[in-house]
C-alpha cells in the first residue's frame, strides 16, 4: 500500500499549484493512476482539495481535519500489512516510522518536471 501526502507532494514542485490546489491534486491523482505498481494507492487530501474524487487505481481520502493526522491513522491501521508513506515532511515521517512504516520522498511519485 502506498499512502501519499497530496499537499506535500504537490508542494514539492513550484509549478503554480497554489493557484489551483484542487486541480493540482487531481493532476497528482491522475499521475498516480497511470502507475502500474500493482499496489493499493491512497491519496490523502485536505483543505481546498477535499472535493477530489477517487478514480480506478487511486482511492482519495479526504482528511476531516489535519492531513498529517489522517495519514498517521492510515499508516497505523495498515502497518502490519506493509505500507509506504510518501512525504518529505520530517515530523510526519517520524510519526509514521513509530509504527514501523517506511517512507519515501515526493520524487518517488512525482519527478521534478
């Protein structure tokens, strides 16, 4: 399972995402859907991106509050089955690693364009 911190990954490339946060999250979702990874992908969104819909291959999980808190909940729930959290947020990485979850950086799913 891959749990993706949408806000952090979108924010990793200064491509004007701040003008259309929802659109940026949708583009990330679509890029993730193109992966032939054979794994479940959960894209955690928050704020203006909460209206982004799921698509085949990517389940969008709208965080009811903090996206980081929701990612920690998901990571804790799926830790025993093996999951990877994609984020560059150091504090979030430390929180999920406490559950034995591995982490990867944004370039894993979104190379610098």
